[in-house]
């Protein structure tokens, strides 16, 4: 059975870090043909300047322990893509710098079947990333995406807001977006944040607390349990790969068909390391 793990990059098992770098290289370099200055031509892994040891990564693993999905999460109190690469996309306002605002990037997935619909899709992994970052005290997630990916997000049910709405576009192919982490957001996605957290195996330090660092804001609409997804296969086994991320100004954008697609079943115990199950009662703030 496939499973989902998370942790700071330095805390993830070495084999997971190794395969995560290879997976990202296959998706962003080999398939989408990005030209990233920090990645040599003969490299087999993809990392950039934002992948320091404390960067949080969410990783979906196939039954053979191969990576089949990923997301990178960074608080806006430190370096992040919108502030350092695309500040113009924030419009007239300065980019966020708050422990309650996190950026999501390097979101990708391949060959994942959503048992709710029976379709091969990766987007069901996205709510896990939202639940994880909400457990750190975030009330908002931001990111820079292509307009085609923004349309995919909205079709999935995400209430995506343009940070610089009404401002003249500096880069027409991209926009900076924000998602509010409210109860209504999870209800619209037909999932429960606590259920999602309970399916994530967390690597690294944690401490016991009575609730999240900051509770989810209330919103209209009831919660409905998120059933997870049925199966997940590794990248090499499927021609369908979806990825989304902003691109630095001097690298090549992915083709218009590129989207954002990832999802896997609830986690099963991971033999590689000593993970702990995430929950509202066992969360370590990362800011």
C-alpha cells in the first residue's frame, strides 16, 4: 500500500531524500524541460537554493517505496520563491512575511488513482499539503503558478485568489495566488483536516499540545470525511505526470499542458525510519 510521509529535508530518511531528488529531476528537468541554473546538465537530482535542511517536504510513496508525489512547504518568514524570484507578481503590496503564511511549491505527482472518481489524478494529494501547513499555524497558503494550473486548481474546488488582482501583469503567463485555510476550504474539498493529518507519517521532532498551533478558522458548510485514494504508481510506470511550480525568470516555462496533479492513499507504516503519526495533538510548529 502507498503512504504519505513528511518532515524537514534533513529529517527524512536518506533513501527518501535520494529518490525525491530523482523524482523531481524526472518531472521538472526531463519531462518539463526546465533549465534551472543550479542543476548541472549531468545531474540526476533536482534541488534549488530553497531546499535547505529545514524546508518541509510532503512525499507520497508507491508500494515499492518509489516517490510518486511531492510538495515543498516554506514559511514566508524566510527565503521563498514569490519574494525572491517573482516579487513583481505581488503587485503594489510587499510579499508576505508572516509565520501564518506559507508558500507551496514543487508540487507534482504521477499515476495516482482517486478512488472517489476512479480517475487517474494527482490533485487529491493537495489537501494533505493544506492540512499539514495548517497544523503549523498557517492561515493562508500562497504560490506562483501558471494560469493553466490555476484553472486546474479551481476545477478541483480550490478558492484560488489572485494576490495582485487588478494590477497590470508583469508576467502574463504566471500569477501569485493565495488560498485561505478555513473550515469551508476543507469542506469544499470534501475532506477533514484531522483525518488527513492522521494519514501522514512525520519524521523529526514533535511535541504534544492540546490543539493545532492555530485552529482552523470556521466557515460555512459541513465537513465530509475524505476517503483517500485507491492506488499510486511510480513515475516510470505511467505516461501521466502533472506538476506545477513557478519558474525563475531565466529558465524555461513548462508547456501549457502542464498542470498540478498528485494524490495517494492514506499512509501505512513506513519501514524506512521512525515516523510519528501527525494529529492535532502532536504537532511541532516550524516557525
